[in-house]
C-alpha cells in the first residue's frame, strides 16, 4: 500500500489532501506577490498584477485569469476589514505526484492571506541597521519565485547580527538588492541604485521611489555600487512594499551620515506618501 506520513500519522496515499502534493511545497514551483493598503485603499494593485503576469509567463504557468485574481484580492481585502493590511498571495503550478517534469493539464493552486501591518513610524523615525551577505540566488530574480531559501538564510544572518535587513553582494562585488527590499544610496546629491536586470526583482516600491525622486528634482543614477561605496554614502535607504521607504543608519556596523535619517530620504518619504492618498 502506498502511504504518506504527516507528523506521526500514517495516511493512505490516495487519501492525502491535495495541499500535501502541491508543487510549490516540493519544488517552490510557483510565484507570489505582496501588496499593502493605506487607510483602506490597496496600493498599486495593477502594477503588482502586471508583475504577476510576467512571473507566470516566464515559468510557464498557464490558465490563470488575472481578472479573477484581482477579484479575489479585492474581495478578501473587503472581507478582512483591515485599513492598513498586508496582502500576500501565491500561485503554484498545481498538485500532483512528485516529479520534476509536470503534466500540462495541472490546475494552478491559489492561496492568499490578509494580515494587519504594525505601526512602523518609530522604525522610520530612527532608521535601521543592515549587513551584507553573499548573493546566492538563482539568475532569474526578475521572476518573483517561491524559491527564497537564499533570501531566508541572508535575512537570518542579519537577524543574528542585530540587523533588520541583509544587503546582497554578488560575485563581482556589487550590491544587487536586499533580501526582501530594494537598496538605495545618496551620493553627491543623487540617488544611486542598481539597474534592473535579470538578477534584480523589478520592485514596485522601487519604481515609485524613483518617481518620487524625479518629482522632487533629485537626480537618479541607476548604476551598481559596492559595499565600500555604500559604507561612505551620505544616506542609505531601502524600499519594501510593507513599509515603503525606510532609512538605513548603519551599514555593516558603520554609521551612515550622522546616524539619523537623512534629508533626501525624508524628502522622498514625504513625496511617496502623496502616491498613497489617491
């Protein structure tokens, strides 16, 4: 008899719930998105859905109705009734017997959560510390894949060092991005960040941060930088969906500027807020 064991319980294989055979669990075979709301309004939903479509197409998950995904997101958000919410969802290729190759008839699985965001005003007022970590990820980070083990290991390393985020450094010695964020520096009155390539996620919050800079007349230079350059930058900050722009005041134990959120970072934070009021 074919069986499975769940914790200490033996179950006949043909009685297993489909969730235990999800290819997302076996292989990380799926993609995800994280959105947030501000004061009862979902932010940048269409941008996130466009990125989702890209991710799905790049790994060949077909048959996903984006309009249905939009409906599920909006319906779940209304049902939760949380003004400032984190909305996470993922889509996997489906459930089947474990095999690297997949059957084209698989039906994708959808899972979503809506949870409340904590007040991050104190974090933004004080700034955070970050530390560097080798970028061990695969070469297609433009796909928002469920394969996040390298990110997990990097973030745990940062936690052990008392830091809030890990900043990833590739084999050539350049910063790519954070384990769960985009990374920016202020150098010579210009915003500097790595250019978008296949090794970097096209972050939605990154896009709006760059727009905020340009709206305020601040130059943006999309050019890779090294940890050595970051350590002596005038200002540093990260961008992440759940917190938008977050000042960085310590980089690998080196104080940035005067150890407080900088002028340009504060300016961009104020400008970013205007995007969330529509």
